[in-house]
C-alpha cells in the first residue's frame, strides 16, 4: 500500500472527532446531521461538540473553543461561517488533527473575490500545518466501517461500492436511493470545492482499497487532467468504474462553476474517456443508482437475451419496446416451452410468448414459480426480468401485493439465470406502502429492483454492454 | 355533425345498461369493475345485472338471462366467456341495443383458430343485427359526462382530452396517472381487438366532438391505413394530437399480435407520419402522461428559454443538463436581476445564476414568491420551472413540505410566465405522503407536475417543439 493510501486510510478511520460549530438548539439544522450521525452510528471514540455559545448537547458539555477540548482530536468537522474557517485550521495545528472537513459554503463557488481569498488561505494553512482539508462546501465522508457518516439514516452496513461525489446533495441522493434497494457502500466522499484533497486523491485511495470493487463518480470538473487520466486507466483495469459527469451544456458549465467552482470540460472529451476505458456512463443520478444496483446484485448474464414476465398486455408491449430499443433481445418462445406452460395455465388473458403476460390468478398457486423455472431453463435465455406496474390496478386492490410479495420474491429467486425485477412504486399513499414493501422484499432476496420500465432497460443494457466489452478486452 | 358522429354519441351516452356475466360473489373480480363504476358514478338510467347463477347484487335482482331484463336496454357490457359472446349478441337483437362492449378475452389475440372463428362470428352478427361491437378484449368506454366508466376510481369530472387506447391496461394507467396530476378527460376508449368499431371510428368521433381539443392515441396497429391517414391529417389540423405507438421492434410486433391481434407497422412509417402532421410522439405511457399534463395546464410559452428554481446545487446542475440536452435554453442571469435577488437573500449556499439554487430558508418568508416574481418579469424568459427532489432530504425532515406546500404553490402561482413544477415522489412511506400532498396542491393550482427531472425536460421540450411547428404552419 502506498503512503498516500495509508494517510487517507487514517483519515477515513478517525479515533476521535470534534464537531466545531454544531448547533445545540435546532435538531433539524444541517450542522446537527453530523453529530446525530455519529450517535446513530455509535462512533466508538471520543466526540466533542464545540460552539462559542456553550451549553449541553445530548449529555455532552459543549466546549467554547477547540482550545477547551480536553483530549486528542483526530478529525474535525467544521460547520462554522466561512470567515472563521482559517482560524479553525490554525487552532488545529499541533493537536494531532489529521484532517478538517469543512461543510461550510461561501468560498470560490460564490464567484466573489473575498470568498476566493478565504479558500486560498485554507490551502496555504493546509500546506503549512500538514493538516489535510476536505471541502469546503461538501458533506465529507461516509464510511460505515469506521462509523463515520454525514447522514443518520444511511445504512449501517458496508458493501463493495465506493462513491466519489463533488456534490453532497447528489451523494445523499445516491446512497439513499441505492440503499433502499439493498445496495451498500464501502466509502462515500462528498468533496465539494476540493481546495486540498481532491477527486484524484480519493480515486487513488479507492483503487487501492480492498473493500471497494466498484467505483462510482459524480464529477463536475477535474483539476489535474493528466493525473486523472492515469488513474482512470488504472481504475478501469482493476475495478468496475461508473462515471456521471454533471454540467455538460453551456448553462450546466456555468452552474458547476457556481456550485463547486469547477471547470466542466466538454462532452466529447468525457465520451472518449469512457469509451477508451470501458467506463459505464449514466446520464443522471437515477441511472447511476440503477447501474450500481445491477452491478451490486446481478452476476454477468453472459449475453443480451432476456425473458420478460409480468401482468398486463399493454404493459408487456411497452416494456418490450423499451428493451428492444436499447439492443436487448427477446427470443420467441418455442412451441415446446409454450406447451409446458399451457399445462398449468390458461390461454385467455395470458400472452404466452416472450414477453409472458400472466394474469393475477397465476399467483394463486405455484404457477409463477413453475413458469419462471421452465422459462429460465430455456437455453436461449441469458437473464430474466419480472415486472409489476401498480397503476394498472385499482389502488385499493394493491393490498394483494402485501399478501403475495413472498410468492413473487420466491418465484423469481427460483430463476436458473440472473434475475432482475421492475417494481414501479404506486404514487398514491394507499398503494405506495404495498409497492415499497414488495421492493424491500425483493432487495432482501438480492434481486436488483428498478422503478420504471425505461430505467430497467437502460441500466441492464448498460451493464450487459459493459460486460461484453470487458470480456472482449480480456479475450474471453 | 355526421351520422357516424351521432351514432357514436348515442353509444357514448346510453340511457340504460345491462351487465351480462357480472359476478355477485367476488367484489375484487374484474367484471365487478363495471358494475361498481356505474354505482360510484351514479349512472342515472336503469342498470341490470345478468348472470345465470342469479342472486342479488347491491339490492338489484340478478336476471338469469338477457331475456329476463324487463325494460329497454341501450348498452350491454359483456364479461362472459368468449364462447358465449355470439349468443349474447343474438339475444340483443330486437331489444333496442345500440352497442355491446365485450371485455372478454380469448379471441384473435390467442392465435388459435377456434378463437378467430368466434371473433368472425361476432363481426357477422354485428353486420346482421346492426348492433355495434366494442372490443372484444378491452375495457370499453369512460365518459364522465354520461357517467359511464370502467373504473370506479376515475375522476368524476370531464376535461378536454380524448383518449383512444388499444390496450385497457394502458388506458387505465394513463387516466389514473394523469388524473392524480389534475388532468381530466372528455372520452376514453379502450377498444382492444376492434372487430367492429375501430380506432378510425373513434378518431373520427373525437375529431367532431366539441368537448375534445386534445386527442391522445395508444395504438398497436391500424386496420385501414388510408382512412387512418386521412383522419390524422384532419385531426392534426383541427386538434392537438399525441400518438404513442406500441410494438415497434421484432418482439414488440409479436407481442401486439398476441395482445390485440394487430399488425404493427415499422418505426420509420410512424415517424414520418408524426413529422408530416406535427403529432407529438412520446416513447412510452409515462411520457404520454407528462405531455398531456403539459398541454392540459400550460399555455404556449412562445419560446424555449427557461428559468429553473429549486433547492440543491448538485440537483440544479443535473436538471440543467437534462434541459440543455433536449434543446431548452437557460439564459444567464443578468447582474441587475441578481442584485435584486441579493436584496433579500444570502449568497452562501444559494446559487443565484440560472438555475437558481435556493436554500430551505427561502421558504421561511415571502422570499420565494418575490424571487419567482422578479425572475419571471425578466423578458429573456419564456417559462419557469420549479423543482423539489425529496431524496436529498432526510425522510423525517420531509414533513416540512406539509407545512410549506401552500407557500410553494402560491409562490409559483405568482409567476408572470407559464409555469411548471417537478415534484419527485419520495419512495419511502414516511416521506411519500408529504410529496404526494405537494403534488396534489400544485395540481389544484393548475400547475403541471412532473415526477422526474428527465420527464419534465422531455415533455416540455416536446410541447415547446410542437408549439413552434404549429406557429410555423400557421405562419404566425
């Protein structure tokens, strides 16, 4: 392991944390997010609340200043006003602090000269003191292994996905949305303006990190293009890389500048990079989450032939269009397999070709499980996708899902090929509880779940294409 | 009005209905959908339940046969087994019945010779008796004006959108999903196998219908191409037409055959048709709903320059990408407008360019309303889009939406330009109630609501393009 890896490994696993600027009065305030997360995650070293107003926080005396903190401090989370940030770094000098994470906004991203001066001052102080800075204008680190989190609702368990995100909001979105579908992360870094530690430092760390096998990036811009290219080449050889670039158009580039003070680069450059290194490139965070969910749960199906199974004729037709439009293939069901299905299901109201449109009655015995078994034994098929579209059913009728979710999950778990499921979420409260519960049940069965037809087709096509290219590179 | 129009007008406004084959035992059964809908919609003519098992249904004596129905019958809804369908038509002869709608599946769409024979028999009987047939294998008619519906949960009020759908499931999806966003329909027809009345008959009717100004179609195939072309030409001159074609690829065409026994036609043909007649062409039902919602609420903004407003820097960047990718434009905010905004809001944590990323504090006074007012006074802007992405916020924090939904709706209602809103729905039950409530509040304020960034950009771009072409055709 490199020295750089070891330094970041220490930063990601602090033994004590000071929360500077944390509010004692407003539990819904952003700054409390960090403090509350440490408590919920049961961080097992000392934690110190620091705020000049003093007081008590969850039974802890609030120190008036960093100077009053009695013990060693490994890691500082600063939610102070921008103008005070440099002073915080100065106070950390000589206290054993490895890194300061500034959540604080109001630096280069504002475009104001005074704010830029403040950020320069932070860079200078970091170099002078050897204290590394994360941010400013970011959410910092989520590392379930070391019980460090920037959100109390994030999963407590680790997984094999590492995420580097320039945006805190997008990092939260990704962890939350992927989390509800069962996906877990090794390390997540929201790095914002990156005045010191930047995307390349974190990327190098995740490449070396044995707990990370998929690296996801949300980037608005890159500081050191040459280093970034070298690292992407290495990352793509050793791991699976998924890259979302934000700020592609004219106004988008203007927005990234104003968001994290990044220079955006043009779309063609990013597209070429992704092709060269076989990076998977989602168009937005929704697609990024879908792709991560696929990579997390689904083994390489080895091909692009799919069988689609679910209720609804019109829905089946539209789903088929979504899959074929993206180059996935639905081989026609041979007569001998159709006959096997007709042995235990009726013809009227069921379309038994590919897609398979089955009626609700198919859930009332073990018909669905038998059908999934027979269809995934068929050697023309590489993988199987089930679907459920709640808005075809009366909202009050959706409670049947709560009764049948076990049947559905077990039936698809009986697949002999890799399997995925499209579970659209009801948008009205009466049905939404049932569909969310089905989604969770499927996620617990390690089945990747998508929230729309188009989303499933897009993610599955992206991952199938990635796998094909990877096999071609390796000469498989 | 044509004779054909008058005939269909009578069919869409029956004075009495017989429900043949309706089950008395299972209130969740499909066949009860029709009966229950008539009750919920308070259909004001006589209704008759017919089933050889007899019994009572909601205080009505169930007739053992159509022969036992005491009064005149205008309209018959048949949910009998396919084999019995011809017998039903025979029994209707001489009873004054204008039309029989067969929900029943098991005809041409099965691909079996026997089933096709049954359908042929229906065609023959229709010609012989003069009784028109809707279907088989479909959901029939929803016409709020005449209190005829195939779903008890559909809105009771009428609107200006007419929908013709070959698929019952897709018709239900569209009415339900659009309905939750405030969209109302004049007439909806699910016509299935169309053995007698077909897409052209219904299209001609809607073209003449004064209550319909937007015509939406979900088609899997067309029987009489020449007539269809003539009607589309006329429809596109007199109304706004939105066309979704299902079954485009190889397996898709196979699926439509198996679903509604339709020949699909190729994509290039459909694309050319849409270009020629300036039809808006969504790729799926989700987009169709988004486009209908836009057309229903949003006046032609007259151009493609947009201002985007909402919380979250990363979200703002991604939303900008979605809009620019689809040819919508975000002019840069001039310094003098930026200064006006800085008069009542802070710089740190707010990106005041275009997009406008505002922090939650902006909801705590009338800041948002003032900002929307100033921004939509700016003459570079044609329309305004607000957004809210719940997954950036902790789920327990989403309750603030319930407090602030009035502020949000009022602020955007204060827009001086056409306005739309992206209200993503929380996927976990704790947050979902709040986001659904916000969506309903906005819909009640006649603001079109979209459920994702990409969906909004796609629909707005489609409608803006439609409007541009329409103006160009008219020489405006």
